[in-house]
C-alpha cells in the first residue's frame, strides 16, 4: 500500500482540499481491505510481543478529527489483537481544575506510555491549538499570565512547544505518529443523522456536535496550520481519508505496522548467568518425580 501518499512531509504546506476524504488507493471493495487489516492485526500482535519485553521503545499514537470521523472504531478494530497489558488508551476531554493549574502539556506528559508499551491519545495536546483557538474565550479563561493571553504569537509559540516536546520524547525512546482522520462534512452529516435515527446510538449525539459543525471552516483552517507546523520526520502527521471506515482502519494499521517494523526491535539477550540459571532450572524440573 502506498501509504506515504497520506504523509505530511516536514516543511510542506498542507492543503486539505487536495486530500480526498473518500480515497481508498488501490482498494475497490471492503472485503479486500478487511482481509489485509486482519493480516496487519496479526503483525501488530507479533511486533508488540517483542516491543514489550525489550523495554526500550514506546509508541504514542495520536488521533485527532472532527466529531463522527471514526476515531473510536479505528482504535477498537486496529488494536483488537493487542495484549491489553501492553496498550493504554487515554481520551482527553475538557480539562479538570487540577489540569488547568498546570501547563497545558502536563496532563499529556503524565499519560505517556511506559517503555515497551503502546499509548493511544484519543484527542490530545493538539486540542490546545485547535478547539482553544477556535473558541477564543477558552484561552482567556485559562489561568495564564495576562501577557500570554494577549500574545499575538501564542499559537506559533505553542507549535514550537509541541515540536520540542515531541522531539524530546523521540530522543528518549517514545516514537510519535499522528493521525488526522479526514472526514467530509457531508459524511459527518450522514453519521450524525444515523446516530439520531438509531436508538442504541442516541447516547453518542449531543447538540454541541451540531454547534461545532457550524465552525467547520475555522476548524479546517486551524487543523491545516497545526499539522503543517508540527509534522516532522520524527513525529509525522498522516491525513487519513475517513469517509470509508473500512479503509481508514486499514490505512491506520499499515502506518502503525510500518513504524514498529522500522524500530530496532529484538527480544532481550540473555546473560551467561541467566542462561546458566535456565540450564539449572531445567535440571531441577526434569529431576522431579
């Protein structure tokens, strides 16, 4: 799969209008995509089985999108074969009073995956340059010095904070990959109506979703600038077509598998002392009556 088509190169200027939301590359049907997704799920299972005992690297996967783009279902399907002990999902919602009393990266810093594990952020630190930027009153209500709230370069500075933080993570073994699930406004409308019309999905819908939809163009502008400013070789962004959920899941799985395969993963090498202990243990077990 030519997955690099969705990669936002460092220093390149993103134009979301050139990214088709219904692109499926060479896949013409759902069945073929589901077959290859199953293959990637098995690969991911085996890769995690090495990542965990090696205890050197960790992987942070960031999902950002407009409502109803399919973040939850992508996580559910792609990670279906992962050992739950080696994977942790965090959903970032409105900050608590404790979180507001710290810098905006604090709550994400403490939720990072340990070495050997995969961490998933369902929404993330990027909310601070997206929703906070779209809803200007949020920044003004945060406990920040007055000069910071009035700083015309506040977003550029936050982009730099994020790049520096993600570089720091990479240098310390935490690799970051970021997905923007690119759903069309028309497909979002269809999914909203399905949530309203299907009783068991009613709980997923809130009037706030429609109000946010009214700010679509502003969100697209903010996503474009944030992704352009923070997609780097070490911590890249991928703009994944999200109108066809079956393809979204496959594309996400492909990126994750390729990332893990690129790491220097290997089972731990045993010391001579440990090998001697294993040999002794075998003797004792075989001598049991």
